[in-house]
C-alpha cells in the first residue's frame, strides 16, 4: 500500500502534520516484537503533536507502548475485559456494523466511541460483515440507537466515526447523509487515500478542509427548478438549516461553483422551456467540472 517513494512512518508523519487528529495502528501480519517496535515509533510521532494512538485489537501491544487506547472488533476481546486490563482512563473503541451490535455497546456502557461501517466497499478490510457496505442509511440506523443512548443524562456519551471506502471525494457527503436530528458522526476514519497516496500531506489537508466545511459552515443548495415547487424547495432547505439559492442565470454558475465550498445543486426538470433546459445542461457541466454534489429530480421526465 505504501508508495515506493515514501515510507510507512513518513506517511504517518505527513498525515499528523496536516490534520489527522487520531492515529489507529492496525497490523494483522506483524509478529508481536515487530508490532511493538512499529507502535513505539508511531507513538513518538503522535506524542509530539499531542494526539492519541489507538492500537487495533492487540491489548498487549497497547500496554507495551502505553498507547492512549485500544480498538476491538466484534470477534476480538470483549470491551469489558479490555477495560479491566487497560484501566479507566484509556480510550476504548468498538466496531459496529448493525443496529444490534450498536445497541449492545450502548447497553454495556464501556466503549468511548464506535466505528460504524463499513460504509462502502473497501479493499483495506476483507473480513467485514458488510462487504458491499452499510451505506449512509445503515449508519443512520445505528446513529438512531446512539441518539437514544446519548440523550439520556444517566448514560455515558459514546462518540462515533464512520469507516470503509471513505476518501476526499465522498467524506463530506458521508457526514451530511449520515447525520440525523440531534446526532451526527464525530468523524471519519481513513486508510488508503492517505497511506497509499503519493501526496499524504496534501491528501490529509484536503480531507481536513472537506470535514471542516461540514462542521463549520451551513450548506448552500442551488435549486434550478420549476415554478410549482420553488417556494416549497426554498422553505424545506431553510427548515433543515441550509440556505437556498434559486438562480436561473447561467452566467452566475461558474462563480457559484468556484467560490462557494459547501455548495450543491438540485435540478428539478418539471416541464422545462428550451431556455431553461440550456440552463440545466450548463449548470450540470459547471458543477461536475468543480466536483460539486448534484441531485437530479427527473419529475415529469417520462410523463410529458
């Protein structure tokens, strides 16, 4: 996975220097001694930046290097046993791929966070229970369980990250689409689009920008739609905390797509005039060129 032009530690260091907030070390093939040696070197890097190192599965390695936490899957050591071994102050994460597993983690009240997924198909982990991914819908269902747990004052709050097939092109979409009222993801977990990248620094920085745009700014939705639903579309957009733009002036589209980072496009055909059809086509071309998200509503496309 590591590019020939780089090294494992260099990739980790560049990601840390450019926005990574947690590092999880997962090694399924290294022997114990080599795993500890690698974990020690990674821990030196993370401690310099004051960010946690999480060891996947191996409690012995986590204890050996005094890592800040441990992450376990459903077939690994139970979280309760992990807590007994590492003490009350270390971080514990648990993988969940469905509602039942998420509910069990909530009922136990031991984990500090859950890794939800896999969201999409990934080559990084072959032994997943959801080889084609849960999709955002599956994550939303698990977040509903977390919301019920976290809104109870008597419960310890559990955080969440999504994992599986997430990269710079879809991270913002995952955060948007998975969010439900009163409960959203706390982050995304990334592997190959950083560790396999020829530019780990730039890839991490780009990802950080995408995540920050979701966390710090309300989305803007550019609607090009028919007159029947314009008011409804604008009001629904406002109701979800976003801002609508209802422009049909083609000369504005390039400026929108270039200068507004958190912008997406909704195209609703209706029964368009020739001029409006040209506006649709131009908008689709511009937004695709700039990598913006597009929702196409072909209402009446096959009915007129």
